[in-house]
């Protein structure tokens, strides 16, 4: 195994080359380690398999596998997560520009982060074998959200063309999400009533994710008033809330749980809860 020390710029290029759809790398996560070279300590990133073409593009040795290291000197004890640079109420964008933490772009970034955290909660509830495909989709969406965050944090007004190109949102993200929605809809009963959030723990978590996603979409639209957000990113944000609604319904049917159905005040006078019954088939 040959250790290769890479700059932050190269690591960024590797990251975007390895996004869904990239075919240059295969990542093999490894435990966090420290590597010492010339009395300096570096943080281990991951084991990867690199294609010869990509090695040539990055001027790396023509090797099939290696271990990448952050080319940043570590403290003698451990890496500190805090930087203290935001103590005065400002934070840095991907372009390096600093703004107030109250800026709409950080409101958008925070809301996007909330979606991902809620997805993590939902993934933890995907325990049944028939939910593994849904689990994989949710993980993919978490990765998509990271890309949306990078895109939102790269305003054209202060970013280079290279930065803008690296953080562009592929159109096939939305296409993939729409395909997942269509596949789940095909096995769901026809929607004839308003569905209330609830059902199984997983479905309830996905409904919460949907509402957070709606708010995040509004925050991204607000940020778009000053900093141009691409149409593909806006489309994806809009489609994700539809996905979470459909996924919540799908989770209920997969777990054999009834959905709560809205009833008007007149129909609720008997104080009985109405359910949407599924015709469960093997």
C-alpha cells in the first residue's frame, strides 16, 4: 500500500469525481488513523481504488490502490473540530467569502443539514429486510443534499468558474428521485383522501423529514433572491418533499401499518379514527 499525500484542492477534485455517476474511484472506508512523515502527522482519509486515467489526470503514480492522506499538519495531540473563526457571528462560504451567520444562505444551509439529520433518523428505523432499497435511496439523498449544500455555499458573485463547475448539480439527480417516486407509487393504493402524518415510526419520521424539506426549499428560494441557485437544485429540492411523502406511505405498506386519513368535522363526530386500509399482497 503506497501512501500519497494530497493537497486540499486535489481532495476536492477527487470528491466530486467520486459523486454518484463518477467512475474514477471506488471508496473503501477505513478507520481514522494518523500517519507520521518527517515528524508531521496527517489524517488518513480512506482506501481507494483509482483508475489509471484518473491517476494520469492527477499526476499520481499508476497504481491500483493507495491510501490518501490530508496534506495538513496535525496537532501533536489530536485534531480539533473547533476553529474559533465564527466566534464573532460570521462564517465562511466555499468561495472563502465571509458573511453573517444570519445571512439567508446560512439559513438555507442549516435547513438542508436538518433534512439530512432527519433522514439519518429515518435510516435508523429501516430495520426490516423489505426496506433495504428504501434505506439505500435515503443514503443517496443524503449525499445529494451534501452536493446541494456545496452548491448553495458557492455564490457566483464571489466564486471562480472552477468552483462553480465543481459544485454544479447534475440534472440526473432529479430524474433519479422521480424514478424512485414512480416505483413506490406503483405499489401504493390510490390516493383518494388527505393522509395525516403518522403510521409506523419510520413513516412518521419520513413525514417529519418532508416538512423540514418544505421549509428548506423556502430557505433556498429566499437565498436565490441574492445568490443565484441553479434551476436543477431548485427542482431537486421541490421533488424531494414529494419523495418523502411517497416514501412515508411506502414505509407504512411495507410494515403493514394503517395510514391515518383526514375526516371532516361532520364525519368525526362519532370520534372514531379513520384508516386507509391496504390490500396487502405477498
